[in-house]
């Protein structure tokens, strides 16, 4: 879907726990296709709890779950302004 809609997508909100393909695998695939993709990771883990992998350092934002609508809007705005 991202390959087809890339020009219309400014930010990807990616949960790390997903069916079929993990968020980690999805992030690696997205960044291999588009290294400039802006990805905000939504996770219940702390940043320190994430695997120390290059693709996580390339995320533009981490949004800790659970989050409020206000927190989500603030984080998305900051990520889009990068």
C-alpha cells in the first residue's frame, strides 16, 4: 500500500505489535524501500526497551501507549514539522 500511495503519505504511525508481520519487520521493509520515510512508532515499551537496531534510531518519533489524543496530536505535529 505504501509503495502505491507514497506521494500522499506524510507520516506513518506504526505499532510494533501487529498480526502477520511484526512492526520491526514492517519498519525495516519501509525504510529499505524509502529511507526518507517519516515513521512514528507507537509502543507500550519504553525507548530503552526497544532492540538496539538502526531502524529504530531512524524513527522520527516514539509515542508511548497508552496516550491521549492531545499527546498524539502534539507528537504528530512535531514529527511532520521535521
